[in-house]
C-alpha cells in the first residue's frame, strides 16, 4: 500500500509525498530536498479543494493541478503496490514500474 500526504511550504507551493503504508512522511526531508524554509501537512479541509480527493483517497494519478510528486525510494522494493483510486470504496493494484512510469516521481529518502 502506498499512502499519499499533501504538503505545503510557506509560499503555498504543494507537494504530494508518497510512502509505504506502514511508514510516515518526514516533511523536514522533503523541505531539505526542495530547499524550503518550512514544509507542513495541508489542513484537512483544504485537501479536497486542492486535489479533488478527500483524506484517505489521495492518489498520485490525475491530479487537477501540477505539483511535484515524491516517492520514497523504498516503494521500489515491492514489485506490485496498491494505491487509492480516489474513492473510499476501491483501490488500484499495479506494478510498481508502471506506477513510476505514470507518475514520473522524484525518488528520495522521505520517510521518518
């Protein structure tokens, strides 16, 4: 399972950080990569207006606006992953390589 967390810097630039479901995103690591002063999780009420998805259904596919997508490099250790479909009722299973090709993420160490 890949979970996606929406982050924001102080200039209201957004980043989607994706990590294995049993891990936590470290906003400080993302901030350091982007050379930002501060990076925090987006407020719950703002997630849907920014992504079209509610909390728990964020997906790195078909985002309505451009934002960098980061994947923790440990996602590559799994040959197949599941991601949210954008609905609470269903997920999507696909080959990790296919997900990488679809999202073109920045691969980095972003877990705590």
